């Protein structure tokens, strides 16, 4: 007669069925809910970004239209039409002698006006003066 003695098994090999562990279920529910919140927030941010992009493109179109209309008004208005308005605003010169007409040669670039070696020497001197003498900047009184 051979009698079998039941051996003790480790707890991790138990075949008694699965034990329901509520803390694991709560942890799983917490992780899933955190992921759902993250996805919903990401979708909301994407929606707001698309609305912002649409608004920005509408603004750019409106600004382009405004610039076009202003340019069109500037092209259509003549000096004779604008002179009464300018004098009312104080923008017109008080005397016709104050109007200066410059020749096209004077308005050409400085490199063309100067010439040859003097142009490079003057350009070098100008660069050196900017290095040694810094341009003046505006400061507020509180910085003094």
C-alpha cells in the first residue's frame, strides 16, 4: 500500500483559483482614468490650437486686405486732394520754398555716389566708428 503524502506547494504556484485583489483593480482603474483624462486634455488643446490657427489666418487675411485698401487709396489720392487736409492737420509746409526736390543721383546708394578707393576707406571708417562709439540708447529715469 502506497500512500501518497500531499506535498506543500509554494503560494505562487497555488492552483486554488485566482484570488481577487481589489487594490490591483483600483490601481488599474486609476491608471485608465488618468490616461483618459490625459487624452481628453490633449484633444482639447488640439482643438484650441486649431481655433487659434484659424483665427490667426483670418487676422492675417484681414491685415492683408487692409494694407491693400490703404495702398489703393494712396494710389488714387492726388497731391491736390491731400493738400487741404494736410494744411488743416499742420502737415503741409508753410511756404513753397520749404519744398526740396532732390535729384535721382543724390538718392542713389552711397557706394555709387562715393567711388573707388575712397568708398572702401569711408566704409571702413564708419564700421570702426560703430565699434568704438556705441550708439545712444534711450533709458528710463528709473534706471539712473
